[in-house]
DNA sequence: ATTCAATAGGTAAGTAAGTATCGATACGGA
DNA sequence: TCCGTATCGATACTTACTTACCTATTGAAT
C-alpha cells in the first residue's frame, strides 16, 4: 500500500523531487523525451535505485529497458508537489531578502505567487517593489480574507518574527515560510517551514574547519 | 568512542546546532546562565533526549539537576562549528540574492566574511555594494590566491552556475555555497552545499496542496 | 542526615532512510 | 525468432537517526 500514489513520502525524497524537476525540465528543453534512472543518477550523483524509489512516490510508471517519459515525469512531479495550482502568498519584511524574493519571478512557475508585501518602515509603505505593493501591517488580515491567502513569508529581523507570525495566525494564514532564524511558536495546525541559512552555513564551516584544522584537532584529542 | 568529542556528527544534529546557538545567545542576552535540556526542548519543540544527544557532540558536559552553563554551551557550539575563526569568502553574482547576502552583516558574527563580489554586468562592476567591491570575474583567481580564500558563494542564474563553479575550482576555491538550483559538477575534493530554496518550497506546497485538496485526491484514489 | 526530584549520560530498542538483490519486461541485435 | 541486456518494480537488507530506558549524580526539601 505504501510507495505508489504516495501515502506518505519521506522528507528527504520530497526534497529531492525539485532537483529532479530542474534536471528534467532542462532535458525537456533540449528535446530529450526519454530518460532512465541510471542517467538521472549519473548526472545528479545519486544511485539509480534511489532515483527510482523517489520517482515512484509521484505515481509515475516507467518501462523496462526504456525508462520514463520526460514530459510525464515533469508533469507527475509538478502535480505531486502542487505546483500546478497557484499558491498566493504574502510577504512580511520588505528588506534585503524580502526584496530579492519579490523580484524572483521564477517562483511563479512553481506555484508561488507573492501578491503583496508588508512592512512597518514608513519609507517603504506605499512603494512598489517589482510591481508589488508594500502595505502597512494592519492591512494584512483584510487582504488574507479578501484574497483567501494561505501562505505567509517572513523576512523580517528575527526579533519581530514571532510577532509577525502571531499576526499571520490571527489573520487566518495556514502556512508560514520563515527566513528568520527563530523557532516560531504557533498553533498545532499551522504548517511552518524554517529556512535557516545558518544551518547550512554551520554544515559548511564545520567541514571547512575540519579540513583546515584537522591535524591540530587530532593532536588535541591525543593528549 | 563515538559521541563525545564528535568523531562524526549526524547531519541532522549538525543542522540543529545553529538553532540551539540562536536560542542560547538569546538566553544569554537575557542574563540566563544555566539551562537544561528539558527547557531547551520545551522552547524549541524537541524532546530533551535529542537535545542532549545533539549537545554531546560539542563535547560539553552538564551537571545533573542543574543543566549546562549557557555561556559554555554557546562557546562549545561556536568552536565546534568553526565559527570562531573567520572564513573569508567571495560571492559571484551580485543580483538580488547576492546583494541581500552582501548586506547581511550578521554573517560576520558566524565566521563568514564576504570580502568581495564578482559579476559580469558592466554596470555593476566597479560599484560598491554594502562596502564590498564588485569586480570583474577574471580577477577572481588573483584574489583567491592573494587572500587565500577557501569559500565561494554562487548567486548567479542557474544557467551559468556550472561555469562559475569551474572558475572557482580553477582559482583554487575549496568549498562552494551554491544558491542556484543546479547540481554542480566539481572534483571530488570540493565541499559543495546546495541551498535549494525550491526544496523547501516543494515541501511546503506539497503539504498545502494536501490540506486543501486532500478530499479530492482521496476521491480520485478510490476510483 | 535522609529522602525526593530533576537531570545528565550511557545503552538499547525502534523507526526511518538508503542500498542491494531478484524476477519480470521490453527493446535491440544475432 | 531467439537471446542478451538494460531497466523497472518489489522485496530484503543495512545503515543512520531517533526515542526510550536505566543508572548515577546533584541539589533541595524534610
Ligand atoms: N539578507 C540575507 O542574506 C539573510 C541571510 C540569512 C538570513 N536572513 C534573515 O532574513 C531576515 C531578513 O533579513 P534582511 O537582510 O532582509 O533584513 P533587513 O533588515 O534588510 O529587512 C528587514 C525588513 O523587515 C522590516 N520590518 C522590521 N520590523 C517589522 C515588523 N514588525 N513588521 C514588518 N516588517 C518589519 C524592516 O522594515 C525591513 O524592511 C532576518 O531575520 C535575517 O536573519 C537574511
Ligand atoms: N531571488 C531569490 O529570491 C531567489 C530565490 C531562490 C533561488 N534563487 C536563485 O539564486 C540565483 C540568483 O537569483 P537572483 O534573483 O539574485 O538573480 P539576479 O538575476 O538578480 O542576479 C544574478 C546576477 O548574476 C550575474 N551574472 C550573470 N551571469 C554571470 C556570470 N557568468 N558570472 C558572474 N555573474 C553573473 C548577473 O549580472 C546578476 O547580477 C538564481 O540561480 C536563482 O535561481 C533566487
């Protein structure tokens, strides 16, 4: 019962699907129509079995000796991820990162449509950033209701992220994509995704530190 | 032999350490000097055992009934992650996201010092963004040698990311933090970290789609 | 002083993810 | 037409991560 038609996909598999999608879209744009797990695995540095298992969750079926239809795979992944239907979102915190997100038109191809930004900075309110209005925070609840918005993006300083999250919950937002490095305290039903860049930085700097200071650490440990 | 003095920490644990660090720094700034795993776990929504296991990798030791010294913990995590010594980095692609990264002075508190940016856009070359010079790409190798830089950040469009990565390898860069949604093809020794925002988006939109279209999908599956 | 409760730290069990293996199937070439 | 091979899909196995449990230690209360 598990596997096909994905009753529940492991998070790691889920996070690999967009990578396959990028890769497959690229293939498609080059006119390739069939692809096998071996090929995908070779190019993306995964073993074929893992690719196959991941793809099985989308419900796609391949043909032995041939592989999968690239077009079908792309559609299957998009459908599975909900990238067909548009998710309208709002963004709070029109600073550096927020501006970058607002300017990233590519999101719209993956079901994410940021409809407006909110901020407290008077010099920003009333402006348009990449065509999106920057509104005062107290108009958020109204917009959420009117446009039936489910997703909120937080790109404010960490100190106010919890406050903003509270506002979002009150306004009726269902899911939060949080770029501030804090754990948000929200009701159980909320879907929260923390995008902690420092996690990645940690992993990187840890590995770098190991590489460049490994001999020293070895010595220390021997004492 | 494993555990203490972290011969090898699981990636998930490693990625949680910065969260603990944020939390503990916050505690510290409020004057709290002692903390237990139960408290951390309550606030960060982890079970105490997991917190304890994670913290053990940093080599810290706590006292029963008391917990850990917040100050010691902060230092232990920073040391473990290599956040004490500065990693000088360069950034390629001074666009939206690149600008946001350049403006994020907070990175410097976590061992990441971006010293310069590179771009191909003539209108950007020669400018300063948040005090950092934007240089032409062909000066990269020279800078890497002169300043002994190990880390490169890629915030260019996906199409040119591989080219940029090749340049970095040639220049002598050891680690890449890649924000473009492509798998980079680099020599074995390179440390590469892909920051694929679409992975997170996928996870989010998948869950949202499930919540708001779950009944329909159930029906479809029953046919 | 003694008991109790909270907590660290180690070990073991359980769960989830990743990997290997095997039979079945479809295409290409002999 | 038949055979070999690449590939899929399923199952079994292995590894890694998480969670539970137990013991020892500490501080506080009686
Ligand atoms: N810039 C980066 O590269 C980067 C990297 C990692 C993490 N982050 C995180 O992303 C977040 C934003 O970073 P940034 O560099 O864009 O910061 P920023 O200071 O440029 O922008 C923050 C914006 O939030 C607005 N704001 C402040 N209080 C608010 C409130 N109560 N309600 C609504 N808006 C409010 C500010 O007016 C400002 O426009 C931070 O939490 C930061 O830690 C940023
Ligand atoms: N902006 C976002 O919020 C966001 C979100 C997710 C992912 N990304 C990814 O981050 C990357 C950058 O996004 P962005 O929005 O900053 O794009 P952008 O177009 O604003 O910036 C790209 C920059 O790269 C420069 N560039 C182009 N070719 C180059 C080359 N060969 N060498 C050096 N520099 C070159 C351009 O001149 C430009 O300044 C993209 O791969 C994008 O997919 C961005």
